[in-house]
C-alpha cells in the first residue's frame, strides 16, 4: 500500500512537471557566433590597420555612414599599433570565424594575410581591400588612394620648394610591408630620382606610424645631416615625428617639411608655416567605398576592381577652402 502511494505521488509530480514545461515560454536559442548582426541583416567585418590615428576614425565614420544608408551591420576594429602584424592576423582569423557576409581589410602586411584570404574565399566570404591592397587577386575590389602618384606629387612639391640647386632630403615612412608604405616610399623616391638629379635622398627610416619612434628617428637624421634641406613624412604618425624633431632641434623654418594625411598638429603646422604642405586622402570616402563595394559583392553585383578614392595637395593657401576642409580631420 505504501509503495502504491509513493508511485501515485511520483506520477503526480511527473505530470505536474510536464504541464509546467508545456506552459513555460520557449527557451531562447544560444547567441550565434557567426555574426553580431540583426536577423536578416548582412554583417560586414572591417579590420583596419589600427586606431591610434584620427585617420582611422575618419575611415570608420565613412564606413558607418555607408552601413546606415545600405542597411547592413558592421564592426570596425584594428590593432593598437600599425606595427602589430601578428595581432591583425589574429583579428582577421577571428572575423572569418564569425562567418560574415563580407570582409573589408586594410592589410598591414601585403603578404602575411594572403593565407587567411584564401580561407575567406573557400568560405565564400567576399573580401574588399581598403587603404592598402594585398599580393593576391582574391579581393573583389580595393578602395584606396593612388599612393604612388600622390607621393610623386609630394616629391614635385619638395623639388619646387627647396629650389633648383637641390640638396639633401630625408624620408620617414610608416612601414615597408604594407602597400601604402611601399607605394608612398617608392612614389616619392622614384620621382626624385627620375626628375630631380640634384636632390639627394640621404636616409629613409621606418617608424611604424608611431609618433615617438618617428621623432627619435627624425632627430637622429637631422643631427647626422646638418645640411638637410627637406623632410617627407609618409603618414600622420611619421609627419608628427618630423614636426616634433624640427622643433626640438630648433630647425623650424630651416627644413622644408612635407607630410601626408591631416590631424590637428599637422594642420596647425601648415597654417603657421612650419610645414609647407601635405597630401590629403579622402578617409571618409575610403570607409564609405569599402562598405559600398562589399554590399555590391554580397548581392552578386559587378564591382570595380580598383576604386581610386583620390588625393589633393593642400597648404596654407587652401587649407580652409570648402573642397579641402571636407577631407581633413582634426
């Protein structure tokens, strides 16, 4: 009798549990690791070269503008420093693991990321390059400045400003592994060699886009070459290093300084005359165009292989003009 009561009690408990389970709301599924996007909304992973310069924040704002207009979700990230190639490789691998609808990439090393791009291709993830290309045909498009011709323009301006007698010139570049670093270095150096035989490039150094390292390198060059007449900095971090160096060595106004990109310190230096001028890209346009190309690729639409986002020379005569001011960031 006791056994029957216990059996009946257990049966009632089991029935009650089943009824409660039926009445309870369905358990929410585990969060998907494939993409941090809303249901049905394409997700595009964007990996930049870094975050330490305002240039990348401007690129990000362009990407966000395009994402809003085109109804896609994006993430935008990059390593802490533009010298951290291994960190960027890890970020690209993590992005591919999330299975995005497309991947946008500004490569720190034009060769190191090729194996991961092959993985993306195998997973049917279209890749769009921005700012810097890679040594591969895998990207369906690359939205970037024509850095070779842009740096060539900087070389023409340098020759014009230091005069017909020529002289010694030095260069600080952010790296010798990315397409932008190589393109800007070679664009400047080759234009000088081809057109201006009286100009002697006495040193080329690589500061990793780091302002402090670039400052130390530039100071060492100035001290080693007391007759230096010109200095070209190939990105924001590089040119800030040059500006710091000419100030600390009391060579402001004695060396023709030409830069690349913008940022408050560089704009102020141009307005004051310490820096002769700079090449500006269209960072907002670069960010916008890379997302636009990715959306087209997702839809299976034709995409232009090389998207030239343009460049301009600016100095104190046009820095406040509407055309140039729209391209600059502080």
